[in-house]
């Protein structure tokens, strides 16, 4: 359904821009600090209207990227995940500008994410390894049956449904509409995504403090390829 131009929000200053313009904006305005990082881009492999720009320090490993992508876009049942090529223990500093690689979450109902190393960049020192700089705005969806504003996603039919049409759908098929390429897969509800842009809050919006207050999940972490 190509229909909207998807803009995104800069979490550092609040600017609104489309994906390519956002990259230029970040490199022009937010390349400053002491910590050497890579600016990375993440996109849904089958819907590139879902996109993120984030920084990750050179001395980190891809483990922190795995953790971040799980929280913002993927986590439902503690499924396995993998980077292709490369394992989670791969050092960020061994990547090169221009590299693209794949992240896969859940080998059954798989979500595939394309990662691109955009540029070197500096940032102020911070506690959390990954800093989200920008992401696409949530998309406005309409009911595939009657064109009213959609309320849910019918995962069995891959359709959006409004509140009224949802009455005719088995409730096990209904999943929330979320700002993630994993929408509609397995039992994904977006509960761990805390990076919700709020134009009324002061900038930068880094969300570091929220982590401590979140509920703890018991999760089986499986190492697949490392
Ligand atoms: Zn900005
Ligand atoms: Zn699941
Ligand atoms: Zn409807």
C-alpha cells in the first residue's frame, strides 16, 4: 500500500524530515562529542518505511545492537536471532562504512531487518550503548474492508481492521498496530518499545532513564551462531 510519504522525527532536536534528509541532518547537526561511533541505519527488509538511525560506539559488539533491535522492534517470546553475515560477538570497529548486513529475529515467523553502516560520527559520552537519533513516524492505517481508521491488524488475513469490522474477526487473529516491521508476526505487541517520540517533551529525548523502571522479563536467550 504505497500511499504516504513517511517522515521521521529527530529525537535530538525534534526536526521532521524524510529518511535521506534525516541522514544529512544528523551528520550536519549532531556529529559532535568525544565518543567515536558508527551511525547505523535499520530498515524493514520488506517495508523500508520502517527505519531507524542510531549510534553505537566502536568498542561495542553487535550484542548491543541485537538487544536494541529486540526492544524497539522485535521482542515477543525470546526467539532466537542472528546477524548475517557475522555473529553477535563481532566488534563494531571491524565494520566498514557502506557495509550492509541482515538481522533476523525469530527463525519461524521471521522478521528481517537490513542494517547499513552509514558513517563515522561523534557523540557525547553516555551510559547506554545504543542511542536512537531518529525513526519514522507511526503510519496512519485504514481498514482494508471499509476504509475507516484502522484499530487493529488481522494477522491471519494480513489486513487492517477498524473497530467495527473487528467484531467479525476471531480475536486470536487481532494484533495491535505498532510502529515496527514485526507488526502482525507471532504475538508481537510492541510492549518493550519505549522510544515513542513526543513533540511536547524537551529535547534531546534519549530515554536512558526509562530502562530501570521497566518490568523484568524472564527470557530464554539462545546463542545461535556465535
Ligand atoms: Zn536533529
Ligand atoms: Zn513470538
Ligand atoms: Zn472497517
